[in-house]
C-alpha cells in the first residue's frame, strides 16, 4: 500500500491534477491567479509551480479558499516528510545520502540530514544542494514549523509551553 501511495505522490509532483483533492479544492484559485499558465513551457503542471504560485498570492495578500489553503499545507507537509515523493532528491543526493545520512529514511530524517549537510561547507554536491534548496523553497518550510514533521515533533513541547497564546501557524 505504501509503495502504491508513494508512486501516486511522485506522479502528483509532476502533475498536480493527479492529486484530486488539491485539484478540486484549489481549481478556482489556480484559474483565478493563472497558476497553470505561468510555466507554460512545462509539458505538465508541476506541483511545485502550482504551490509556489498560490503561496505567492497569499503572501501578496490575495484571498485563497480556506480549503485550498489547508490542502496546500497538507501537500507541503507530505513533501517535507517523505524523501521518496521527490525523485530529484533521490537522484541528485544519492552519494550524500549513502555516505552521510545512513541511507534512506522516512519521517523527514533523510531530508533533515541533507539540510544539516547544507549548512556545512563542501558536504553537498552542487546538484544535491540545488535540489534541497528547491525543496525548501517549494514547501516554504520556514513559514510554519508544522510543515516539517521532524521539527514539529522535536519542538512541540516547547511551543506548547512558550507559545500557548499564539494561534496555530502564527510566526510571530
């Protein structure tokens, strides 16, 4: 079952329309903000282009359907949690993963290893570095700690104590 879901998620990364819930809940916003047409040179509507387009609209203060925002959040979280969804990471970082990250692991462990290596000089090759940076940009992980499952797991007790007055998703 997990293998079939991973295959489906990989396909959705190439064409957002495969993700029925995202396509259904965000269709009007994608159309309204011309997200499909911003990268017309692409043969398929890559999920990353759709996510970045919609997130840019939110950052500009434009309204996005709340169900669509929820689906964007869930999609970004999935991308950060499972390296297998992103074939670019596997291909570009194969050496780094085998050498420095104890092989492939789920639950964000492989991606956290790669992000740690990103901070160390000359630990990531150029292609791997670009792939990790692209993933961080696509998921917009810096905007909400909940996107990164491993970070959320590690920080949730502190957040529950120190930030009880803040609303979920508040960066303040």
